[in-house]
């Protein structure tokens, strides 16, 4: 009797999963690995991120991270994707604003920034990944895609609130938030309070949402 042929599963060059691609077990394991990687990046920097270190930090058996993300590139991609997901959750309330009530925008955006600032670990990890993305095209693609997830809702929100140039203003709003966080976490600035954040956002939005000036009349 001829034995059945042996088939070899096709494995992605980046990912090799020891668990099913779908299901709560696989999702939970990938989140555990990515969360441990985020912590390592914040505490030890890019040089401290290894598969073995992630196994130890996550409390997983040796080889678990390698089974999930075979290469360093795969581990970085997994970590950046998870980080983007967590940041989107944190910032989501800022986009759930009634555009007919622009007066609510400063407080809601300030609260989202405050939540982000309070998780210093996550923000430091993002800075590490941002620098690495300048050297890795495959990571740059994920980083740019994640950036669009934040900019596109900002464009829609500002357009609905009355911005005359929502695309430009959305870029400015994102850059404002990024600069503020960098100054507070990696720069020389102090950690702002919620009220200080709201005041800063209010000043920024005042220029973006100001009604156009009527042309000056003759002799004015």
C-alpha cells in the first residue's frame, strides 16, 4: 500500500505561527508577545528587543516568540501593528465628537492626549519604532498606514466642524499633538495638565475654525 504524500504547509517568510491563524488563543498570544515587546522597547531600546527577551518578559516558554514571529522584521511589524491598535483605542474618543458642537472639541482632544501622555511606555516604544522605520521600508509602510488611521478621521472631523482647509489643518493638529508629546516625554518640557492641554488645543482650533474675514470696505 502506497503511503499518502506528505504535504508541507506554505509559511510566510515573515510569520510562522504555531497556533491557528484565527481564534482567541492565537490572538491572545500575539497580543502578549507584542505587549512585552512594547515594554522592552521602552525600557531597553531597540538593542534590547530580542526574541528571547520577549519570551522572558512575557513569561512564555523559550521559542514562543520565534514561533509567532520568525524574524526580527516580523517581530517589529507585529509590535508596531499592536501599538497602532492601542493608540487608536486611546484616541478614539477624540473623534467621537458632535461636529455641530465645536466647543466640545478642545476638552475631548485634550483628554485623548492626556491618556496618551500617561502611558509613557507606549510613547517611548513608538519613538523607537519610528526611527527604525526610517531604515526599514517594510516597517515604514506599516508606520505610514497607521498614520493615515489618525489623519483621515481628523480631516473628516475638522471638515465637519467648519475648517476651510481640513487636510492641511489635520496635518497641523497631528503635528501639534506629536510635538507636545515629544516635548513632555523626551524633551525638556513639563508634563501638561488636562486644563493646559485643553487651552493649547483651543488656541490651535481657534485659528483653524475661525470664520473667514469679510473684505475691508473702501476707506477702511
